[in-house]
C-alpha cells in the first residue's frame, strides 16, 4: 500500500535507498505523516502548527515542531504539546525532539505565514543578484500569483518564489528602550556592589 511507504520508519527508508534519494524520502515522511499528524494534534489542543522539520546535524537527527497561538505560547503549552506528540512519533527515527515557539524573525514559508505578516517590513533574499542586489526590504503586500510582493518608497515589486531564497521579518529594535533597560540593570548592579562594600566594612548601607 502506498501509504505504508510514506509512513514507514525514516531510517529503514534511508537504508533501502541511495544517498541521492534521501531528501525525497525525508520529505515524504514529513509531509505524509509527521506534519498532518502534528497539525491535527495542535488544532485539538487549540494551537497552530507553524512548521516542522527533521534536520540532520552534528549531534544527531532533530525533529523540531514550531507551534503558536494568537496570544503566544508559554512553557506549559510547549510541554503539553511535547507530551502529546511524543507517542505519535514512534515510527519516525530521530535523536532529539524539540518543541519551540516560532520566534519573531523566523522565515516565512507557508501561505499562512505570509498572511500573518502582511504589512510588516520584511527582507527578501534572492538566490542570484537582481539589478546588482540580492536583498530587498519593504512592507509585505502578500504572496500573489506565486510571487512575493513588497512595497517600498520606489513602489511595489514582485519576486517570483522560484528566485527567492528566504523571506524573513525585519526586527526593528527600540534603542531607547534597550538603553533604559540596560541602565536599570547597571543601576541595580551598582546598588548591590555598594551594599556588599558596606557589609564588608561593617557599616550600614547608605551611612557615610
């Protein structure tokens, strides 16, 4: 049965195939079983499966799930999903499982990602330079006719997805807020240092 091929253990499929077919097998495993199973579970738990990946790294094979919800996810939500999805992945070979929140700067991959990010500033990176540039920044208009469309001071520009290596949100840091936060930290450290010095000298804090 064809479905058994998609859902068969990952390593068995890998051993039975040549190196050149490895990525195809991994893709079938993810799209044929892991992703739809995890997506159904996430919906049942009131979550959204943003992405899933099975990556081979130096430490081993990592099965990663990225989940989210409108109000954001906390540690309890991550742990609940982890406990629920763990027994469903018995037929997938991996060394480590990770359940993560997407992160504000995570690249946009699915149509739903582009829909959520509409109006936000994004950076579009191309495989090859276009007009001498490989990176373009602008407000995301959307994913239209299989092209990434952004708007900037020069107007709207569309990039066919086949030319796009990555689209990711531009994180704009509030330097004033960062400086204020760092200032509070340094002030706290100075207060603690003064208190320790007073304690060593036998004087009460604040007394000359």
